[in-house]
């Protein structure tokens, strides 16, 4: 199946480089994860998408098959529940007999200052992002060892510095980055690679809708992103293709930041210090905030 020219920015990669290979992705139903799996499928991979929303997953799997011509199955599971993740892996093996690539993309995010973050709220994000990654790695590793495959963790850049309202996510993503490095070191001698992609502000994603104030593409983004635009989900899809491809066969334990240069000049997208001194003032700025 040739690369869909409606997505010209993927055409720099050879068609069908992942033919006969299988990607297992948590969080592939929507947003960045959806584009990542679609891009890998456009280059030949079959896929298993994993998430909590069974109906949404089935719809996404059907749409992915239609747009790429490759096979995609939906496996409903909560990454926090190890038994469910193991069952999803069993389903993948039953369908395809192998897993080559694993994308740990399931994540939870919302804005909350630590003073208003309940224990359950903090634990919930740690459980989804960090424990979810651990559960996914544990369940898939025997199969990834067999194929000498690779892991890709969708992380973030916000934990490189202190970002207001992101204590839970910063802690969770820092742990994900650490896990990836250890996997790279422990599994490298068996031919397994592990890398992180760290997206910056990506347009039309759940995370950006929640974290970046409304109307910021003309106002804030040109001041906080050197490349002066939001990223697109395809920018992360292309990073995934590279990191799973033979072109990255000597790349492991690395973090590929895809953020238009944002982290080098990062301030905060919320007014500072007003937003931390008066969380109420942030309510009207951000979609999905229930501070
Ligand atoms: N501010 C503060 N606390 C919040 C919150 C917010 N905006 N959203 C959720 N929480 C708290 C809940 O109040 C609850 O804590 P409590 O029991 O002390 O009240 C805890 O987090 C768990 O939330 P709940 O919604 O019950 O958990 P869940 O497992 O069903 O879902 C999320 C967790 C993170 C997925 C959910 O909050 C969510 O839908 N977030 C937005 C979508 C998202 O994160 N997408 C990924 C973007 S990267």
C-alpha cells in the first residue's frame, strides 16, 4: 500500500518499511496516539490499539483500517489493570502472532495546583502514565524480545522545568523517561531498543486544549515557540516512524524532543505569578479546567 499523498510529510520515508510488523499502542484511539499508529500503518505495520473506551476504540480501529489498508484490532483495557493489559497482549498475539513495536501513549492530564491536588488525583495520573507504562512493558517484553523490537514512550517536556499546575504529570513523565532509559540498558544486549518522544504544544490535542489558553496560536505561541506555530500530530507520527525504522537502529535510551524549540525559551503559557497566586483567574483562560 503506497503512502497516502494526502499526508505529504510522511512521504520522506520509504513505503512499506514496516511490512509484516506489528505495533501495539496504548492510547491510540485519538489525538497524538491515533496519528502515530496511522503513520506507522501507512508505512506497512498492522496494529493493535488499546484503551478504555471500547466503542471509541472499535470506531478508531475501523477508521485506521480504512485509511491505511492495513489490519487494526481494538483491545479494550485500562493500562492500570495488569490483567487487562495481559489480555490485550494475548489478543494481539492471537491475531498477529508477534509484537515488534510498542508505543506507551496512554496518559492523563488536567490542570491543578499542588495545593488543590487530591491524593487520588495525583495517584490517578501516576497510575495511568507511570504504572501504565510499567504494566505495558512487562506484558509485552517477552514478545518484543522475540522480534528484537522497540519501545516508544510518549512523554513531555514539562518536567524539564517547574511548570505550574503539573506536579502530577511532571512526576509521572519524569518516571516514564527513567523507565525508558533502564529498558534501553537492560534490554539493549537482547537487541531491544527504547526511546522517548517528547512533544511540545501540538494542535488540536486533549493536552493542548487543556494546558494552553484559548486563542493562543496568534498571541502566545509565537512568543513561546521559536518555530512560531503549534506542532501537528503528524510531527510526532514522523518521529515515531524514524525511531522505529532501521534508520534509528543505533538510537536507544534517547529522548527526541519535538517542540519547535519551545523548551529552550520556556516561560509559562499561563500568566505568572498571577495564575499560582490566584488559581481562580485561570479558570476562564483554559478549556477543560475545573480548578
Ligand atoms: N482538577 C483537579 N482534580 C481533578 C481534575 C481536575 N481538572 N480532573 C480529575 N481530577 C481528580 C478527580 O477529582 C479525582 O480525585 P478525587 O477522587 O480526590 O476527587 C481524581 O482526579 C481521579 O479522577 P477521575 O476522573 O475519577 O479518574 P478517571 O480514572 O476516570 O480519569 C483522567 C482520570 C485523568 C483520565 C480524567 O481526569 C480525564 O478525563 N482527564 C482529561 C482527559 C485526559 O487526561 N486526556 C489525556 C490528555 S494528555
